[in-house]
């Protein structure tokens, strides 16, 4: 009897699976590929991954300018993206999360038009737990301003000071009577935090919904397998590094997490930089600094998109588009300023392309102004830079001609000052410099404290990205004994005695 029941049960299960697959194979996220639990870099005969990781691995190939690997991974992505199109389009969880992200994004854009009174009413509807980090910081700063670092320091306050602190703390706690800047900060904090959280959840859900298991059936697949092994292995190591959040310096963690989020856009960045003559690493670090590659973020000041544009920047690009290198190709299909604004808000790839044009425009303006207004002081500055950078690079670029090195360092200077203009605006940079001498606004590192920190952060990011291929490589994970064995093998291959 039990045997009969088992046979019937197995037959029913099999028929249910077959009927479900025949009805609509794409409704089941695992109908095309079984759930994958294997670590991405432990393949054997089977390569286990998912669609999101394939896209990110392709981004690494673009970042390292490995066109052959990018083509191989691009072909795989195209096939599996088509297979999972229906699943990703109809998954209820993804639909709901993306709708919430879009809602928060549009609310952030609208908040700039809302009055202080409207926002004051609005923030009271937010969950108090979401606002606590900001409120906690404000309460703590109230005490710091009175040089209070310990509880016993409160005893030294007089009645007037206690009354003043109590009134301010009560306003923060009740959210009543807050000044406009604090009200806007709370509204921005809540929406921006939710967008960052939901964006991370979307990526995790896509990974869950799109498992991929590839089998190595012949020697012809070895090239594909080796490519996957290399780039999925580096991607896996990148994720492991991010798990060390508590031990990594903040700047490195921010660069790594931003890089991971931006890998899906690397093909667009490389293409746009190729057309505009820019360094892709500079633009990658800029996007990490501006938005962490989250397109739906809006700053407190109202800058929007992955590139954190103000409307005036888009007007500048549109007005000077005929003078910017690469604009014909990168603005193809956009026929008006309004269409440009709409496209930038909707599509992160358009925002990336336009950002490259804007940065190229600022960089060119820097070069022109240095040539026009520098005079003898400008020549002195250039010679000083060349001498200092030559001394710093001595021994590293001994075969490089002085004029080549000088040109590279001047390009670097234009990049630095272009980044300053991107952050503060060319006009503000020039106004600040006029307080001293005519060319000081274009001398570095910038007289504006916030902008100087902004530029320093991007330069640190560029330096880290320049080394990231080695940082994520297999060699970086081998200890001393492992390296010794590796070189012993090399020595034996060369018919030399090991060390």
C-alpha cells in the first residue's frame, strides 16, 4: 500500500511540474536553471552564478579594458537576459520595490518646491525610528556646543543655559518649531535612506530570481569558463572585501561599494570617456563621490541623478554642445533642452553621458582661462608643477621625456580644477581666486574648504581604482608560503633551483 502511495505521489508531482513548465516556463524563476548554492568561484565542471553577477563581471572586464572578455560575457548576458525577461518584468516584489523607489525619487524632486509649512507637516508622518540617527546627532551637538562631554558636566550649567538647551532639545524631539534647513534635512534623510535600502534589496532579489548554471561540455567552452573564472572570482573577492566594512577605512569602503554598484554602467562610462577624451577612472570616482551610482538620489540642494546635476549644468551642456568633444554622438536623438532634462532624470546612462560632456566642458574652460589670464604667474605655476612632479616620479618614469611628463601632469591639473568647478561652479571658483591674484582661482588646491575635500576624495578614489585590478586578483589572496611555492614552480620550469 505504501509503495503504491509513493508511486502515485511521485507521478502527481512530476505531472504538476511538467504542466506548470509547459503552461509558462518563465513563471518559475528556477524553470530554466536550478537554484544555485555553490560559491561563484568554486565551479568544477559547473559554473554557478546569476544574471546580476554576470553583468557586474562584465563591468569589471570593461573597467580593465579587456574587450575580449567583455564580448564573451556580453554574449552570455544577452542570452540569459532574454530568458529571464518575463520573470523580472512580472515579479511582484520587484515591481513594488521599483515603484517605491520611483515614488521616493519624485517626492525628493518635489520637496524643493514645497514650503516650510508643508514639509513640517510632512515629516511628522515619517516613522520616528527612521529619523532617529539625525535627531540623535542634533541632540548630541547641542551638548558639544556647550563643551559638555560627560554627564557630570551638566552640573556646571546655570538656569538660563538649562532653559535654552531644554527648549532646543524639546523642539528637536517634537519636530515642532524647527528651522527650514533642519526640516528639509529630515525630509531628505528619510527618503534618501529608503532609496539606498530599496536599491540594495532590488539587487538581491534579482540575484535570487536569476540563477544560472552553466556546464563545460567541451574544450571549446574552456575560454568561456576561464573568463568566468577570472572575472566572477574577482567579483566574489570584491564582495568579500566589502564584508570587512568595520576594518576598512571609510574612503576605501565607499570606493569599493560605489564601484560594485557602478559596474553595470562601465560600458557606458568607457564609451563616453573614449569620445570625450577623459580618463574613465576619474569619472568613476566622481560618480562614486556624487551618488554612489544610485540614480534616484537627490541632494539636499536639489542636485539629481547619478551625476547629481543642477539644472544650470544641463543648460550649460546644451548651450555649448557644439564646442564639446563627443557631443554629437552622446546627445544623438535629443532635440531640446527639455528632452535632455527628462532623459537625464529617467535614464542613468544618459546622465552618465551628459556628465562626461559637462566635465569636458569645464575642463576645457579651465585650460582656456589658465592660458588667457595666467601670464608670467601662470608660466611659473606650470614650471613649478613640472619640477615637483618630476622629482616625485624620479626613478619611476626615467625613460619618459620631460615634455611628455609635463603634459600628463598638466592634464592632471586640468582634471583637478575641472572637478573643483564641477562641485562649486566655475563662477564661484573664479570669484574666490580674485580675492588674491588673477590666477589663484585656478591654482590649487582651491580656496573653498568643502570643494577641496570633495576633490581630495575623488583623487583618493582614482588612486584606489587604478590599483583595483591587483587588489581583486587571485595573487592578492596568496600568503607568503603560497607565493614561495608559486615562485618555486617558476624556477623549476626555468631549470633553476628554487629559493
